[in-house]
């Protein structure tokens, strides 16, 4: 694909619906990450990580009781 072809596609992208532009941006970020070894997480991924970090963890006593109830430990 020539530079002119890329420019023409990018010009067309400006008229695409937001969802399509976001999909293209995600794909481009994945390619860029693969090329330079750095991955930039999306807002959706960041939210999922934050939710996971806020999730309750079992205490040591709860873990011990879990294994004890199953005859282990």
C-alpha cells in the first residue's frame, strides 16, 4: 500500500461513525504495540483492572477454613 493510499483511507476515516473509528484505533494500537513492544491499555481494559482490584479477597482465615472443610490442611 502506497503512502498516498494510506492518506486517502485516513481521509475517509474522518467521516466514519465513532464506533468504527474506535475499532480502527484499537487495531492500530495493537499493531503499534507489536512493533515497539509496548502495549497501551484501553479505557475499557483499565476499568476492568480497577474493578478487579476493588474485588474482595479471601482472608487467610477464610482460605484456611476452605481447605480444612475439604480435608486439606
